[in-house]
C-alpha cells in the first residue's frame, strides 16, 4: 500500500515563507491517467512550522508530521535538504535612481 501523503521523507519545495515561523510547501505528484495513459500532475500545499525561519522560497525541505499547531499547520520542518541561491534585494529607491 503506497500512501504518498503520509511519507514525511519525500523532498518538498518551499513556495512561500512570508508568515512568521510558517512555510508553505508544495508537493507535485505525477501519475499516469488510468484510461488515457497521459501523465497528470497533482499539486498539494502543506503548511509547516519553521521555528527558526531558516527555510526560503525554492529550498527543498523535509517535513515530519506533528500534532495540530494551528488551523492549517500539521507538519514541522525537519531539515533543509538543499538551499536555493538567494538573489539580493534592491531597494525601490535605488531602482528609480538608476533610470
């Protein structure tokens, strides 16, 4: 029996970290359509607790299931497996003066 939702060891991509101590992680599963045979992608988002605010957008992380921490959070960040290259932010005032 293969239950993909209950595998906390699957790598997942961070799509948002705007909330304090919370990240949104998206898992994309690909499966062949039973009749047509075409590969269909299914995406699901998980809200996870990030105590140290260490995960950023684009990082590949590993989650573990935990007790309900809020209305949506049922997962906790276990480790950041691969960091993304961060692009330095340019303040809006510098962009206007460069024109």
